[in-house]
C-alpha cells in the first residue's frame, strides 16, 4: 500500500485547495474523488451564474478571470480544471472511498479500486450528492429528477418544479422561456429570500402575471405517469404533467462520517465535532474542510468562506510532520 502524509477525500474546489496547500507545504498527498473533477459543479445547471464574484472563488492564489463580475458554471469548470492541470495536482478520479479506519499511528483508506495509508485524512466531500426526497408515490418514475441540467429538453412539455430557492427558480424561468408550461409547488408563502437578486423579481413577476402558475403553502402528494396531485390549502389539486423537476435541496453524507467515527451533534443540525482553529475532528489527525463542516446547515459555508480551511489544516499537518 502506498503511504501519504495526507489523503484528501473530495476533488471539489475545497479539496483542490487542500491539495494546493499540501503541495506548497511539501507534503505528500493524494486527492480521491468518486466522480469527475469538481463533480458537484459539473452537475450544476448548465446556464448557472454564481452569486459570488470570481475573486471569491479563487483557490491557491491562482487568479480566476471571468467575462463578467459573476462567473458562470462553464467558466468555473474551466478555472478549476486549469488549476488542477497546471499545478499537476495528484488526483485519482472516479475512485470512491468506501471506508477509513485507524491502524496503529495511521489510517487505512479503502476505495473501490485500491487501498492506501495516510497519517492524516481530510474529508472535503460537500453536500450535493444526496437529494432530499419528497417521499411520495411515483417519485421514482423516470419523469422525476432531482438534478436540473438545461432547458431545451422540456420545450413544449408540462413541467412541475418543486421548490422556491435558486435552483428551482432557475429551472422554472429557463424551461418557461424555452416553451414549457411551468407550474411551481412551493412549501412556504413565497419565493425564497436567498434567491439571487436578479432572478427574484423576474420569477415573482412571471407568477404575478400568470405566465408561471404557483401553488404556495403546498406540497406534491402523488406523481403518476401523466399527472400530479398537489396538496394545497384548499385540498388536492390534480394537474396534467410530463416532467417533475424536484429542487428539494441536498444533504451531506453524514452517515459516512458516523461510520468512520466522527461525532455529530445530537440536534437536528447534526454538526460534526471539530476544532475551528485547526479543523481537526474528535479523531486525531482527521480533518473536515468545506460545507461538510456545517452538518445539515448547508447554507452556512460556501467556497468563498471555507477556502481558509485548507490553509488551517495544512498548517497544522506541517507543524507536526
């Protein structure tokens, strides 16, 4: 088995930042990723624009130049790919970590392809891989997706969009503009307050004028091949439907953290236990980086405010190596 000073689980922006810091510190490292490079960003909607500026998405002091103040998904993919290639980061893609367990003074990392050992482990797995299910009849039909890519596919179709935050608003507006008949199902009383400032008035105006139908304080009750039942305050409403885009949010893989021994808070937030000065968990030489640190509170950490995790972690590892 090959041994490394640190193994980094996850090749998202923060995992890459950890690799850059390890490289700068002269530490041996390996980044393991179960999907493609920056897998979560790859699965973002094709036309997505970030809320952050390009400068706040930079890692490893590598400049991120975009055409506009707010970079797009395609620009971000290009940037992180160029960083990984130019800096020759040691990354193994499409290799899923299945288990991590201690062995003497190190950790054994078991993947679907190989086994490695490392003195230090950094978990930077994000939160985009496990969608929140609606738990309704018909959710497993092929017409239902929790990941929206691009609008052309939905042209001239009856589309139901579930949710009221950025991804739901983007899906509703884009598919409507490509000729879909769009209905939104929203659990709350209005569009989410975190929706991008340029999209919020747009969707609210489309709803107000009737171009996009919206059911507020409502939930999907059942999905069938050609129709959907919606539970509204006035009772069940059944509408014809071709496709359901369920933008219900995503959650981190906290079960994996529990499996390897990281302690979580007993409340609903299930925040992992770690020292904020070093990012070290209750397990010696096991660190967390990025949005995974927030547990179920996935809106507290982003690329721009968790890049510092990489520096803290590698500074700690360097100091004891």
